[in-house]
């Protein structure tokens, strides 16, 4: 089965913050299981008992509120000591006066609990996971670089833009960015569309996916923002939406041409899956705009 990237929830708002599932041949990773993660996954036909590892980028509620429920699923409510949790230290140990989100009971239900430190590398079945630096309110926030045999995906987690982040994203096939704010906004804790453009131009991935939208972003319409990011960078950019499924390997096989993207409408039977194909536009002025932006970045 080709790898699948499944978006369960794509906003900062809790009603749509259930995270992302990456399925490969041997593994199922649930990244940032926020509110409703288990319910949303089961609506999408994902068996959360089969999750190999949970990856939690930081201890904000939209990223980890269902972590204990997800552990309960993996471990059959603690009957089996099963499953792996890979996260920052805040989730497991707390920070300052914040107590840990992960309860002792659920911690003890897991087969392995791994706090990722800089320079760590973790192999889980057929994927390798490295932490990525992030600058956010949770001082231990991180992103993840996920390497499969077919593609490298860098997930930013929640972070503000900083030029010091660029080098760690290099050589990524897919940039998965939490872009909370639209063009014209500034943020001291999250990426804006403008920041995404700066990042993409310096990393030049094959594909960018933006997700984790704040209210202003939703008002601006993430699809329009993605279109503008793509126009300015020349890199195919998709705005994630709830229930979006992406098969990254189709992209690898046909670089720059085809990416199979399809959504599962709510509870629709499989034969009614709506399929759409996204082909990048190549506007003439891209080179010129890229030059201008590059100059801005270099300043
Ligand atoms: Zn956050």
C-alpha cells in the first residue's frame, strides 16, 4: 500500500484539531492528537488500536488533548503494555508550574516513552524520526523530520519564523507547515503565509502542505493563501482540509506533475470517493517575484 497522509483536523480551533495520521507499509503514526483525535480517526476508517507511535510536538491543547485517549486505544486501556510515544519533555514531565498532560497511568501503559532531544534519531519500523527545532510558547516545542524509504517529510510543528530554522528543513521532499496566520499578519509564535514563502524559497521542497489554521487564516481562506504561496514560490502548495488524504509516493514517482489528492466526504462509501488532481500553475512572473523575495530574505 502506498504511504498515506491523512488530515483529521486542520485548524487551531479545538473542534478541528485532531491531528495528522501517516501510514506507511509498516507503521501508523499519529501526529499531534488534539481534540477529537480518536473520534475523527474512526470516522475516517482508521484503526487507532493499530497506531505504532504517537508523535506530539508540544503540550498545547490543540496538539495533545487526546494523547491519553490515544494511548488507551493503543494499549487496549492499559491491558497490553503497547505503543510508542515520541514527544517533547513538556508533555511528559510538565514545565514550570504546568503539570504533564500524559497521566502516570497512561505513561505506564506504553511500551516506550521517548523524549526527543536535539540530535536524537529514532527508528520506528520503516521510518526514521528526527526532532526539528521550533520557537514557540512551549519552550520545548519541536517539529519532526520523518524519513521513509520513499520521501522525507518535515513537519514544522508550531513555530515562529527564524532564519536559524532553515538549514534543518533542507532536503525535504514535503514541507508540512503549521501556517496559522495569513499574508499581512505578524505573529511572534506561529508562521504566517509570508513566512511560509520565505521558508519554501530557501528549502525548495517538491511539495508544501499548509495546515493548522487560525481564525484570520480561515477568514482569508487557506486555499487562496496556498494559491498565492504557490504563485510566489513556484512550488506546489496545498491547503490541507479536514479528511484530506494525500499519497506522497505518487508525487515521488511523477515529480512536478502529479499528486493524487482526494478527500473522503463525510462517511461516504469508498466507491464514492471524490478524486481531484492538483497540477501546479506556472505563472510567468514567478522568477521575478522569487528574485524580489530572495532579496528581502537576504537583507
Ligand atoms: Zn502551540
